[in-house]
């Protein structure tokens, strides 16, 4: 039997990774909330193939103890709630895979885990929840990227054999900022328009997207990332290549009435731009709009995409 793994954050990415690890023989415990429905099994759909696998469930931190591996998949604004789980799950031998968005994974988890035991991981696959314990995953290229260091290589040994394509990023700063270019722009644009990737074919939206991506790239370069002028075209080409019907996590959250992850993505870009004295007016405008979305209006009930656009 493979080593036990705890997955903190039973959202779409958490369900996808937990299912893959459980299918590979790891005893997996999903760590949720006491008021969340128990998820005793995960139904994973990939390329029209549907598989189900049993998992454990922890509704409260006192339900769990230290494990060799922890995978954190919460949204950035939920990191504090993940911390109460990490206090119970982490001991001197635990490695934590931070499969979250953003560019400061180790700093974010520093209150609970030493930096040398955190493996930042960039998630590239598209995952959408279809119901309680149900997730559909679309693959196109590498599934994850990890840093070219000891924690990253150890994380690859965990995730790779589980059927995930994990690449080693020799320049993780650049890889993280390339991913942030996507997340900081595609997420708010899809959430604001309630459209999926097809929205980026609209000429006006594409022009705005290009401007925002250029602003994010400028901030990334100021932060030490290697982002040539062609990086903007690379991201647009990546968006164009997304599978038909692919959305974004922020769009999913808006439709489900959940809080949006804008502050840790687009907000981080705007704050760092200010630190470097850079102007990012398009990003600032988009941030103002997405932060004004009244998500509390939808809390507790989902809405249809057509309603969202009315």
C-alpha cells in the first residue's frame, strides 16, 4: 500500500488529485468542513471515461493526524482555514504540495510549514465539479509543474505515478508568472461575462485581454520573471487551444454563489505593480469590476449562465 495522503480543499482540483492518488493505491483523506456533505467516494470523468474510488473524509481537524503527504488545493482566500488542518496533519517528516494559484506558495504557508517542506505546484489541467464528489477533468499538455528542487522532485514522485504528467520547471518564478498571466486575466474575464473560453474570440474582449496580459507581464518582469514580448501571444494561443466548453474556477465559483479568488490573483498583480511604480489601468479597472460582483446575492444557490448574463 502506498503512503497516506491528506487533501485539504475538496474543490474541483482537490477532488481530481485525490481521485488520481486513490486510484493509484494511496489511502486518501479529504479534509473539508463539518457543515459540508460527506464525500465517501469520488467519481472522476476523463475523456468520457468514468471511474469511482473510495476516499476517507475528515470534517473537523481533530478527525485527522500527521501524514507523510499533504496536498493543499484551497483557493487563496481560504489559506487561513487550511492552516487549522495543517496544524494537525504536518509533523517533522511531512511534505506539503501547495497546488494553489499565485506566485508566493511558500510564503503563504510559512505560518504552518517550513519552506523546505513545501513543494509549490502549478495546476494546468481543467477541472469542474459536476456534483457532490463528482469531477470532470480535461487534459491538454502537462497537468502540473513543480520546482527544480528537492521538494519539487519528491512531489513529482508522488504525483507522476498517479497518472499525472508533471514537468520540472527549471525557472519556477517564470513558470509561476506565466500561470498568473492566465489566472489573473482569464478568471475575471470569464466571471464578469459569464462566458467560457469562447469569449476570447470576441474582438473587443481579445483586445482587452491582450492589454491586461501585457500589464501582468510587465509586473512579472519587474519581479524577476523572464517574460519576452511573445509571452502575451503564447497565453492567447494557450487560451485558444482550450477544450470546447472549458471555463474557469472563478466562473464556476460565481455560478455556484461562492466567494471569488480575485484578490490573490488580479489583486496581487495590482499591488505588486504599485510596489514597482508600474501603471496597470486595465487590470485596475477589471479588479474594481470583479470585486464589485455581489456574490452574496447568489450564496446558497447556484445560477445558470444565462441568468448570470441577464
